[in-house]
């Protein structure tokens, strides 16, 4: 590079993706100085040297490694996300929306799958904290071990401390979809729920109970508790459907449970919805857009992601978001009657 003009001699880009040392070599400086320019510190860089580094970055088309930036001191451009099961379509879609929103804000999302094990949540929390992330999103309910200065936002669950949270109105969504089944004239509505009535599961079970009670119908003997694991849920549903009891409709508290119920019903020669009506909750693409569209409660994941990052940035408050009733054909509605009905507006708390 000419000392007076600040112009580069003709240089070819490396055949591979350029790295920090390539920038330093072209700028005629050290990798440490390049790092100071990229991270705006921690040491000052002379203006003339800064221009040389910036020119080299442009010439080479250098793009920094987001993970490397996390190790440079201060808050990184990383966010952590803890989910209980990456194999679950709902958490896959949630992760995708959060990652896309983070990328839009210049942040890289690191994903941790806890497998519903609190010990793994602690391990991920400690590991992510060491990278000095902008913050961590927790969808698993428990409070993982974090460094005291690591911000945390709880998703789907109310925060166990004074941290912000973004959740769904599970109770009203469950009541809405159960009332839809009742509107078809079904009275013996089985609820396939999780193993424990806590967090989101509590609301999704509670809304079913309220709708049944308002219709003057009992819930005793109409609740099946099972793991969210598809294999275990399938076993529990098969046991009920082969018990000799006449079940006319099933409300599953997740789309995964609903799809498993449909699969088991078909394997037993039952037609959906002619012999067994089935509805779910989550509104996953697989459920809504499959060969047999599921009637379900669709939650607004894109807005959810925006609210989550706003809360992390301190620009938002804790929120509860309503979903919409997505009408498919598994409830007994005629094909082509698909529509979405809102059950309220998003509300903010605290």
C-alpha cells in the first residue's frame, strides 16, 4: 500500500474465505490491530491505520466470524436459546423464527437442546454465559445457572424471578378450540395432555376444562396424561382407542399429539373426522398444511420472536400473545371451510 495515497497495490482475493490474517497482511499491520478496528477497541487505532484496515476489508470482501467476535471482550453478538426438544416441530419453528429475528438485528443464535433435563439446562446456561452473550432465551420453565450479569428472557412460561417473559394465552386458546368441537355437537371430548399440569400445559388443560364445564359436561375420566414424546403419546392414545370405549372427539394439547392421534386412529381403521374428530394446539406448518389439514390453535411465532428480542433489549415488557383458530378438516368442518378466527388481542403485563 502506498504510504501517501493510502491506495492498495493490485491484490487477488484468496481462493478460500478471507480470514483476519489476510486483512492484516494486506493492510500491513497485525491481526491484533485488525481486531481492534473490528471491535472498536479495547485499544485505540490511529485514523490512518484504521482506514488501511477498512480498505483491506472491503477489497477482500472479509466478513467477520460471529463466534470469534464473541471472544473479543464486552457483550458479544450472540444470544442463547434453550429448548426442550429440537425434534419437536413446534420448537423447530420457534427456533427458526427467533434465529431469523436475531439475524435481522445482527445477532447469532446458539441453540441448546435440554431434552427436558434441568441438569442440561444448567450446563448450557454456564457454557453460554462464558461467551458473554447479549442474553439467553429459556423456553423450558426452569431457571438455568447463569452468570449474574447475563440477561434472561423466559419464553412460553412466566419468569420465576423479575426477568421479562413472552408467553401465549394458552387457556383461552384451549377453550376456543374445545368450544369449536362442542359446536359440532361432540360431547365426549377426550383431552390428551402432558404428564404434568404446569406452565403452558396447565393453561391448555385448563381451557378445555372450562369449556366443558360451561357446557355442563364432565371431564372426569376424559383426561389422558402422557409424555410429549411421540412414541409414548402414541402408546397412550392406542390404549384408549382400543379399550372398547366409544370416543367421538380428541383435543390434543399439542399438534404433535394430535398428529400421533390421527396416525393411530388410521392404523385402527378409524376415519378422521367421520369416526373420530381431532384438534390440536400450536399451528405448526406440518399440521396446517399437510394432506389432512388439522384444526388447531395457531400461535403468532413471528410476533413472538419480535417481542422476545424487544424484551431482551429492554425496549419491551412482558407479553401474553393470543393465537387464532385455524380451521382444517379434522374437526368435521367441510373441506374449503378453512379460516382463522382470532380469540383476542395481544396483551402486555408489567
